[in-house]
């Protein structure tokens, strides 16, 4: 099992910044990608950004140029630096880890951290 603990959410004014952190613990061997998704009530969870163990990244078009994902493999921690925040970035942000093992693959999720951007 893998546990993901997120931190760093909160309330910020439009144009401001926040940094989210997600620390993975437990059976973390085999983590391929870690990333951030977000969900607004009543809508599907959507990808925000993902980073592979080798460092390659992928971003949603809506956050490109504003958000930066980074990863500390030694600490099994992923970060999301969010700049120039907009009210439409308001959501619950979930950390994700995708793990591949001999027995198969698994997705793990954190409990979510709320980000609220006021106009």
C-alpha cells in the first residue's frame, strides 16, 4: 500500500500563488508517475500536471505557463507551484501516484486539498 499526504491548499486572491506538496510513503518502489488532478463539485476529475520518474512532464493546456510540477525522487514527494492563479483554478486538488509492479499496476490517491481563488 501507498499513502499520499497532501498539503499547501488554501484561499488566495486571483493573481496569487500557492505551492502544493504531496509525500508518498509505504510501498513506494515502482512509482512511475506522480501528478496532480483537480475536481470541481459536479464535474469529472481532470489532469492538472504529471511528472515521470525520469523528469518528463505533461500539463493541462489551462495551466501551462502558470503551474510547474516538480519531484524529489529521494523523498518520494511531488510539488505543484501554482502562479497567476485564477478563480477557475478553484477546486479540490488530488495527488496521484501510478505504480507498476510485477503483480500489476495501481493508482493511488491522496485525500485532496482545497484551493480557493477569490476574484
